[in-house]
C-alpha cells in the first residue's frame, strides 16, 4: 500500500503535535508493510479556489491555476492508495491551510454523475481511501465534532477512519509519559489496523482517545501554561 500524508501544521516538526501523532500512525502502517511519505503543505504554494467551475465545465478535471497544487500535489493525491489528511484544530475545525488544500480538490468531482449512496460523484475511476487525523490542546473529544462532520460530508465513503487526539500538548510532557505511552502505542496500532483491515477497531480507538488525567487537572495545567506559570 502506498500512503501519502498531507500535514497542514505550520509548526516545525519538533514542536508539532500533529506531526507527533501522524508519525506514530504511519509507524504502524509501515510495520504492516505500507510505504508512507509525508508532505508538508507549508512548503507549497497553493492558491485560493476561484469558484469559477472551469474544472467542471471548460477543462474537466483540471484547474486553470498554475501552482504546486496543479503541478504536483493533485496528481500525487490521485496516485496514492491511501491519503492521510492531518490538521490541527483551529477555531473548532481544520486549519486554513488544510481547507485551502481541500477546496482545490474540487476537480476530482463530477457534477454530471449521480452520487453513490453515502459518497461523492468522482470524476476519476481510481480514488484513494482517506484517513483524517487531528489534534487539539483542549481536553474534550467534542472539539472534533465540527471538523468530523465536514470531513464526512466531503469524503463520503472514501473516509475509512478518523484519528482525533485531544490533550495533545501533554503527550510530550515527561510527567505524563506513564499515561501518554499507551495512547502513542494505540496510534501505532491504528496505523497497522488500517493497512491490514481497512479500519480501526473500537478497542484501539478507545485506547488512543483515553484521557491522560482528570479533566480538572488538565484544565488547571493549561491555564497555568497560558498564564506563563510553566515558563
């Protein structure tokens, strides 16, 4: 299986928790025999969608703009067996960089085709399956609900798994390693299961979303961090 991950985090790889969670997932995928590559959207020029619909009408399947999305990323997306769309939560949903990328995938859709049940009308015969992945610093899994709804509506039956990890800033704090390690192990297990089974088991999903500590403790530590109490 050829896996291509698109990471939209603006952070460097040393501080990005999106990167931390993504690479744990891909580690498991590689363990199951997949070949996985990560592309960082911050390194590419992607113009805004113009809303002209030329990719549907005048030049079906091809955007009129000439940038990294048209020249490289679009084709790489289509060539993959599995795509991982990884974004941190910004204002309750995917960040602007990922939204920009997703909007430019509009040429993949064909409005003249009838949409399959629970899916989208694809223009191309071969389409990759998709895993969405996200993190947030808050301690509530509900923070991902808005983004999950968007992904489900956009991707339909192509979406085979959603990997969402709350309290992600605590995953790399030494004091939390006892509770964080089972979460990191579950993320790796999830990657392996997606390759081998095409889905993540409920047991693994429960393990990768388990709390790192009492909500009141995480809330207090978060407030201390933002007030400068943790240096």
